[in-house]
């Protein structure tokens, strides 16, 4: 196959009908083959040729260009379910809250087992989007309408994460629910500011623990830091997840519906045993009401208060302790790959951010002012 020749398939919606769009660079051979395709037409709006989106036309395209050009399916392949494991998501409360959202939207969220927080965010954003176009059916809203809608949020100074969530909720409907992957492939996302994670020193972490006099709160701070946990992972921990024989902490169905293990501190294990004898949790390791998990807001307050008591002059949150865990491991010479596994990152690229924070390399550099 001549890899220099390629065509790109894209989903189009023209006059409310699904079409297969074909993009390609000018080439005599490809142009001749394009003309041979049945029912092919030109779209001045999308600046590409198209033909009806049917199984027959799709297979005709593949057969026509087989051995001649590479068929790029990046913008055409259907989305796979996000989560293969995990409990089925129930969104009955969201159905009642947002009655104007099509039922198919909720069904697809359940089918693909989206996390509840993601489902809440998507439905809130998509409901806001539909309310902006009261006179239009969703299928009649085009790319220009959406760009103007998003630009309005940009002009109002909304955050990058808010705008990205809005885009994701819109794309979810058209691409996943309606089965048109990457229909809005040209929607530009705002560039996210590149910020380094905020960390605290080992001494500051120890001071936070020392100045926390509630045993339960001490264990919460210590476990967030020593196992590199997210606050949502901490409150879901069960008693059985603390394995003293292997000195591990099991995190079930974490971000991305993945299980993983992290390391258990020997010092913390002694405190956890004392904590268990005093509090006797029934199901979750840390409980608010008996049998129910501790609230994330309470975890935030505990960490914030501990940082204030330790006289730390920066905003310290639960995730700050996770960042500090990774940074301190890196400074101690731990391989980046191991840190990636402990944090549950899909790629080392995500973990590499800590190389910009760790200061062990800086210590060997002589400051010119001190020379």
C-alpha cells in the first residue's frame, strides 16, 4: 500500500441526514476513485465530498481504496464503552431534574457506566445548552450555533474546565448518543494553563499530623499522604482494603474504573489499629454515620485545618498531599514507572509533571550568588 496516499472519513449531518464525508489531498488516482463511488456529492459547507451513511456505501469505500490508499478512521470509528466493569449507574434523580434532556442521553450514560459525578456534570451542562436554543430541536443545531454558544461563555470569563465540560456534554449527545463520532471534530477547545502541582515538604506534612489531635483525623491525613490517595478513593476504602500482611492498600474502582494497590506505612498501621479499636467502623474504613462513608467535604476541612494549625502559608487540599507523596518518592530516587503505578496514571507522561517539582536535582547545582 502506498502510505503517501490517504483519505479521511468523517461523520456529517446534512439536511438532518447522516453522511460519510471524505477528505483527501489533491491526487489524480484518488480523485478518479472518488468519482467512481456511487451517489457521491460535494459539500461547499464542509469543503469535502460525501455520500449517504449506509453500511453498503461504507464497505464500498473500503473496497475501492483497498491497496491504493490508507483509510483514516480516526474521526469515524465508534466510541467504545468507557467502563467495562463497575456498578450500573442509576440516574433517576437526574431524569427528574432535567426533563428536557432526551431519554436516550440518560440511557447511554447508564449503558456506558459513567461515574455519577461525570453524569451530573454532563447533564447539567447539556441542559444549559438545550435551554439556550428553545426554538430548535437538538438535531437542527449546527456547528456555527455551538461555536457562538461556547464563545459566549469564553467572553463571560468562564473557566477552561467549565467550557471543556460543556463541549464534552454536547459531543456526548451527537457523537455517542446519536452515533456520529467526531461530528464536531473542528470545535476548538480553550488552551488550559500549564500549572505545576502545589506540594508541601515532609516536615510540613509531619507537622500537620502532629498538630491534629483527633486520632481519626490523623489517620485520614496520614493515609492521604502515605498512599497517594484521592479524597474520593479514601472515603470508599473498606476495612478489608488495608492488608497488613502484604503492607498494601487496595483501591477498588478508582478513576477510570480501575483497581490498583498502593503502599501502606508501618507507622500508620499502628495508628489504624488503635483507630479501629476506638471507632469500630462497620463497613467503610472512615464513616460518618455507622455503615456510611465519610463525606468528601469533611476530608477537605480536616486537611485545611491541619495546615492552618501547622502554620503553612499556602492552600493545602487533599490532592496537595497526593502531589507531595509523588514528589517525595521521586526525590528519594523511586523509579517514575513505580510512582505511576502507585498513583494509577495511565501514562508516565502524566506522572512526569512531578519531575518539574522535585528539587533533588537542584540541590547539586551551586547557586552563582554563593560561588
